[in-house]
C-alpha cells in the first residue's frame, strides 16, 4: 500500500495474444488429459500474472493452492468470474 508503481510493459498485448494462440493450439493437440490440464493451469497463471502485473507486485502474493481450490467456484452462466487467492493479511 502506498507504493508508486511504474509499469515497464515488458510483455505487450500482441505478445500475450500470440502466446494465447500458441497455447490454444498446443492444448487442442494434446491427447493426454493430465498434460492438457497442466497446460491449461500454466496458461491461466500466465494470464493472471499479466493482469496482476499492472497493479504492482501482487503476483508474488498469489496462493496457488487457493487458486486451484476455488477455480470452479466462479463458473456461473450469468456472471462468470475467477477467484484469485492472495497470501497475507489485508
């Protein structure tokens, strides 16, 4: 809190879209369901990290156990969302 954040835009939106295209292609070609889920989890974390990086260092507070635990909680047809668990006290 109270930090000054200056983004350096190390990853552009164009690069994120290209990564999405490649991950989507790789996921579609993967036959093993376990490997496919690992690819999906890695891609989800990449997107979360990209979104959180605009807010500062919140990415280092991610609780991956909590993310996996609540990943299906926000699956509603009318208002889909993803719960992101953070470590620490707020």
